């Protein structure tokens, strides 16, 4: 039985590239559509036979543990609603592309309805828990290079509020003497972020230990200095796994990730009285509404405000 392939898949990816989408965005589209392609092969359904029921079954597939990853591994956990919607949106974009260039599409993009997203109670770690995570490499890493590098990475994340992809793409030349960093963010949007003196101190300690080399990236793998590829970067999964380990070994029961540090950066600036418009610029958001959803007051801060301002507190 021949493998079922999505028609004009390479043309779709080329279209994204020529429209100046970032490499990361193109990779995400490719990965999402490969998942749909695997699904069609599993149910032995040709692309031109896709209908409303196929999409219904695909949604069920995405939320099941039977789902296969693009690398053909079984999914370790159920996808959340936001991840499912991202994959459905990728399929929508692919179908729109087919229609735009007059290729046959089995269904209209608007037929694919997104799933309802869960509204979780946002929880930003207490400030003391953030400090524990930042300091964890000093206590939990044995290798000095890894200890200094990971501490500098975490300090940089919390000092600037940048995304993990932005952090791992930083080059040594991107930082000026004042600690200002010019970065290209999501959608190739350009902005400045700013290091704190504290973060600059830990970056300097790491770079002093690393010594002179001709590797362009600010944070490189432990074995990077011996690698022939000068453009070797740290994988996002590595840093996420280290943060998870630091959290568990530090006895913190609140889920913490690189994205959590970005949330915490925005939240604690807001709690200290920072202007939301300024936070919007620092985070690289197009809309202030996005920033408003992003900034969550901590439970403890909310309790403090309640006790202070409630009209019948006495």
C-alpha cells in the first residue's frame, strides 16, 4: 500500500518561506501537517476523500494517547486545547493555500472548527520560588561550565522576559555594554530588551570561564567548544527539562517552565506599578489585550489588594 501524502506540501512550505515566515514558524507548520499526514495513513484515507467526519475523527485522535508524533513515537500525554487548536489552524492555513493557488481542496478551511479552550486559574510562582529556580544550577549542577551557563540563561530569561527561542538564538554581539539587547522576536518583529546589572554579572562570570572562542552564540552546549560546527545551539528541550528537574529537586509544586519565567517577569513588573504599555513593548506583543491576558497578579498579591480595598473589610 503506497503512503498517503499531502499534495503540494513542499509548495506550501515554500510559500511560507517566500512570505518571510521565521524558520521556527515554518518548522511548526511542517510538524503539525506531518501529524495530519500520519493520521490519514493510519486510517487509510486519501487526502481527496477528507470530509467533516474525517476532521471530527482527527480532533479525537489529537486528544488521544494513540496519537503519533512526527517522529512516529506514541504521544506521552494528551494534547491541551491550545496545542490542538494550533494544529487545526495549521491545517486551515494549508487548505487556504491550496484554494488560493487554484489547487483542489476536499473541504473548505472554515469547516474546521477550533475546540473550546480550557480556562485555567493562572498561577505565577511566588517570588521566593522564582529565586530558588534561578539559584538552582549553583546547587544542583556539578560541572562548572554547565552551572555558570545555566545560571546565566535563567537570569537572562527573568531579567528580560524574552522567549526561549529568543534566548537560545542570542549571539554574543547582540548585547551592548549597557545590557541592551536588540532581538528579532516572533514573526520577525524587532524590539529591545534590557538586562539587569544582576543578569549581566552572571553572564560575565559565564563568559569569563568560557574564555575566548569564535563561537557566535551566547549560550552554547557543553560539548560545543569541541564541536566542528561553530553554529551549534542548545536545544529548547534541554533547558525545559533542566527547569523541570530544578523545580522537582527544589520542592516546588507549581509548574514552572521558560514561559512561566516570562509570565513572572511581566506579573512582577505590573505589581511594582509598571505601565502596561511599557510591558507590552518589552514582551513584543502587538496588542495590549494580549499583554493584559498575559499579566496575572499572584494569589498572594490579590489577597493583599482584597484586604486593603474591600469596602466592608471592617
